[in-house]
C-alpha cells in the first residue's frame, strides 16, 4: 500500500476516490490526482499530499470546512 512518502503515479487515483460517489471526485489541489474532494469527508488534498503537509506542519494540521 502506498504511503505519504511513496505515492503511486499521478495518473492513478487516490484510494479515497475509489470508495466515494463519482460526483464527489475532483482534482487534488496540489498534484491534480483524482481524490474524494467534495461532499462529506472530502478534502482538497489527496492522501499523499495531505501526508506531506502533516509531515511539514505537524499532526495539528487538518482541513477546516469553508461552508459551516
């Protein structure tokens, strides 16, 4: 299984895109890989880009929704 430091090719979707409805799939804000971007549980970053962000900023980094 890929980790935050060894991503699969960008042409392959993030695993989260495979388990969410098709209308919730969108491009990662960093690498443009297909990921679960919209709807409940969606994030603007794929799992690998989010993992790299956590490595740089620490475990306190998380996505805060813009539609509260």
